[in-house]
C-alpha cells in the first residue's frame, strides 16, 4: 500500500513537470503559426535617438545655465573683487576667441580671392593689425608659462602686472582708460627730443625756403601753437631725402620715434628702422582705406582708437573734436607718397602735441 502511494506521488510529480502549462502551450502555437517572441505589436514603443539626445543636451544646458547664474550671484555677493576679475577674464577670453575666428575668416577670404592686405576694407585691415599685436603679446605669456608649475607664477604676474602682460580684452573699463593715459605719457616724453632733432638738422636742409619753414614750424609747436595743415605739407620734400628721409634718420631719432609709436626700443638700429618703416606703411594703407570708407561711417569707439593709434590721446576728447583731428590727419596722409612717409611718422608729434583738449 505504501509502495503504491509512493509510485503514484512520483508519477504525479514528473507528470506535472513535463506537462506544459496553458500559456506555454499558447506560446508554442504562436511560434508554429509564424509569430516571433516578444510583446504584441500594438504595445511596442517607437523612440527617436536623435530626439532623446537633443532633449538631453537641452536639459543639461538649462541646468548648467542655472548653476552658472547662481555661482555668479554667489561670487558677486561674497567676493565682489574676485567677481570683477572673473567676469573680466571670462569676457576677455570670449572676445579674443571671437577675434581669432574673425581673423581666420579674413585670412581665408584673402587666400580664396587672392587679395592683398592693402586691398582689404578698413575694418578688416585694422582687425588684422590689432590681432597680430595682441597675439604677439599673448605668445610671450605662453612662452614663460611652458616650464613645469610656471603657470601658477604666470597667474600671479598677470594679476600684478596687467598692463605689461595682458591685452586690452582682459582690462577693466577703468584700467583701459588708466593704461592708455600711461602709455600716452610714455610716448609724450619723446616729443621734445624729436622736435629738438628737427631743429638740429634744419641747417642741413639744402633749400633756404624749406629751412625757414622747418624752423618756423618747430618754434610754433614749442610755443604751444597747433600747426596748420599747409605748414606741414610745405615740408614734404624735406622728409623724402637727407637728412630727414626714412633711411637717413639718426639712431637716436629712430629710438625716439619708436617710443612715440609705442614700439619697443630694445632692438638693433637697423631692425628698429625696418619696423618703423613697416608700421608707418601699414598706417598709410589704413589711412587710404579710411578715406575711402569715410570718417562718418565709424563709431565713436573706432574714431577714438584710430586717433590714439596716430598719436592723439583721445580718452578725454569729445567725439566731434576727434573726428576733426582725424580728418586733418587723413588730409596730410593721403597727400604723401611712399618716399615721403617719414613726414607721416613725424606727424605723430607735429599734429598731436598742441591739439585742443589734449592732456597736459
């Protein structure tokens, strides 16, 4: 009796394990009918990977913007001085990057259309000129940060000497005005030396009438009188041949003119002369492009920058007076030939020393 019960239990156990359940039987029937495994067709979800990625990027960008705004408010409230430095550097990097992209576009257009520098528009020429100077200054900063752990020292130096090591993008509005005034004071110190040299070499001018004009012009400027345009243009011949031609200027005059143009003087005389000639040629090309464009097309900031490049401290001069002075400069510059560019170089002193509104 016990043995029969055991056999019956064993049979029941194995039978229940082998016999397929109802839903398993239904599955097998579906497979035989040609249906595949998986959920019913009506319940499948169709998702777009591109839409998911786009939504994810939008979400991350929104959250990052919120966190950044909170961080800015925190710095502005608890660390106001550091916040000014932080925002200045952030905006400076953005502006420098934008200038680099624009410079690359201009270079690409020049290569594509086979255009030379002097054939560009005024704004493109000025952008390339200024960006080259900015990159030269940044390149020096990059060189001194190459040694290991030198970058920490570089950050300290940038904080202590922003005028010498940083470009204009990383200056605060107050620093821009202060530094431009400092630079103008540096170049203004060379004005008496340049005028003294002109007086010294005036007896060496061959023509008697030109000698008298040169002496009279130097006397007027030293007495505080702003010279008239005809008085300057009357001396064109003096600056196209010895002793005032670009190739005949003395080394001391070359150094003084380099300081007046805010160029380094720590180079051999022949390199200083070559750099001055290149710099003056670029300004002459800019003047021709600006005369073609028209001063009225420039913004107030562009006018002030153009005047400052040509020797006038425009930081404290009204826009109307800056435009008047720039028109006088263009009238002289566009009347000069390439051999007479020494006059344009000396015009930085002759035309800007006693102009109305300049800082004393």
